[in-house]
C-alpha cells in the first residue's frame, strides 16, 4: 500500500493535487512520490525542422511483451482516479474525479481541474474548466497562462517544442470542439475540421484526451465518437482508429486516456473493456494490455517506456512493463 497526503500548492487546491509516499509497495524497481520542482529549468524552443529531425531519430527498437507485467500497484487512497502524469521516472502527479467535483463548492477559487500534464520544463500544467483557464504550477505557485472566452479548456499536453496543445469546447449546444496550439499565451494554430469541412472532434459532451507523438502527430481520443483521431503537425487528418475485434469484454470501444512512447506507439485506455489498446504510428492495432485493470482512465509513460494507468474503478495507479 501507499499513503496519499494532500500537498498544499495554494489555498483552495490542496484537495485537488497530492503526493504519493511509498510505504509497503511491492515493486521490482522504485516506489513513487510526488513533489514540486524547486528550480525552474530553462526550455529552448526549437524550430520545426529541428523538432522533426529530433523526432525522426530512431530509438532502439523494443519488442512488445506477449504478456505485459504489473510492476507496481500504488494505492493513492483516493477513489475515482481520472488522470496521471509523470513528473520524472520516480515522481507522478495524479488527480481524482472526487476532487474534480468537490472543488465546485469552492466558489471563491472556482477551481475545477479537468486535465493535468507535465511541461517540458517539468512543471505541472492543468486546465480549469470552470474558470476557462490553463495554469502552470511553478515553485509552489499557480501562474495563469491562458484565459478563454466562449470556450472552455478540456484536455492539455505539452509538446516537444514546449508549446501547449489544448482541447477546447464551446459554450453553445451542441458543443463545438477544436485543438489549439499555444506558445505561452499566444495562439499559433487551430485544428477543427477535416478536408471536407466536417468536425474532427465534436461528438457531444464526452471526454477527450490529447497527446503528441514522436513524429509530431497530434493524437486525440474522442470517447463520443468511439475513435482515436490522429492528424499531422499541420492538422491534416492521417487516420481514425475505431478499435479492434475481438476485445476482452466484447463491449463498444470507449477510449479515454491517451499517451505515446519512444517507439511512436499510441496507447489508449478503453474503459468499457478494461484494457489498453496499443497501435502503431499509422493506426495499425498491435496488442492489448489486459492485466487486471479496473476501469482504466488516465495514462502516461515514463522515460523507460513504463506505462502508468490511473484506474477509475479503484484507488490505484498501476505501473506496467509492456516492452522488452
């Protein structure tokens, strides 16, 4: 088991973010704890050509394990986990839907975190759906980076260039959805429609998660569409992945959390079938991770390509080894 204790970043959100302190976790490697970085690391923004060169470099090829292995079960003490983010190889952030909803009563702060991620500098970034903001936690203080009007931020990821990719939804019904790229608070790119003018991501008020692949593709899981939608760096549709048959529980594909690894695999949590789908960078199904998951929701990968799964169905974050 592990103790979970609130970490007071700023009054009003101490119930939202916390730290995991390992106690008696059985693990092949290390336990995991959450801390705030005390020193802000510098980040250099690369040109697109340099990003492409770096992204295109070939990492050592790792083979997928026939049977993924559970390395660690981390008991957070909090129910209904919805997301997880790796601060480092030994430190993770996590949040739960209990905090997500309990924060609505904090009217003075208006804090309602919708998603979390870690920036290239190692800082926590989160979207606040209720006050339309995207915020970064630096040196235990919250800095508002983006404030929207007529749109609300849903999910966020930090790119290899240091930009933020944010999924935003409109106030009107039925909701419009788009992906916006920001450099700091400056909007650089908007992705909303395919070449035929049809919406890429608008499928009702359902969860959507976002990540960037090593080849700079933008990968979005759209639960309402039962699809993973992948566009290239310019926003042109590359493919839609709509699941693979047979699935462990024969339920409809319901993608939530999404992440990518050093091999440009795309991994997405299928909460209906309590598994994780692994597909390649071109959308071809490779394998399921099906090792006793309890309603998997949020996903992240550390630098050793270990997978972390935030499980809505229990209080645990599961660390999984799925590559040789």
